[in-house]
């Protein structure tokens, strides 16, 4: 009976040897020797192309979130009121800037 009580304190529950062995295996892993393709895939891990695809997709998602955040913050700052207390107005003659630039460029040609 001393062995049974030691077993009880060691595992925290009264379990059989098969249950202890199953609990010692990593979660989701099939036992070696089952011979199925699924068991082999679980033992070998994901294909390198799957890992690369996951990495690329993760980078794209992170970049999308970063660009979206930057655009949101940039739009907020662009539309924020400026440092002037009052609006400033200036009046210019119609097409004066166009006339000046046409005279400048025609003289250079």
C-alpha cells in the first residue's frame, strides 16, 4: 500500500501506467510506429514552404496594419488646425501666376 500512496502523491491522481505514458507524450503527437501519413506529418513538422508562406503572410498583415495606422495618423495631423489664430487671406489678379510663369518659360526657350 505504501507504493500506491507514493504513486498517488507523485502524479496527483490515481492513474495507470498507460495513462502516465500518454500524458508524457507531447499534445497532438501520434505515437511512433502507427505508420499513418498523418502520424508521420505530425512527427516531421510542417513543410518548409508552409513555414515560408506563413512568414510572408504575417509580414504582409503587419505591414498592412502599420501602413493603415500611419495613414490614419497622417490624415489626423494633416487635417488638424494650424498654428494661426485667424485665417489669412490674400488676393491676387486672375491668372497672374500663370501669366508670370508663361513669360518666364517662354523667355528661356
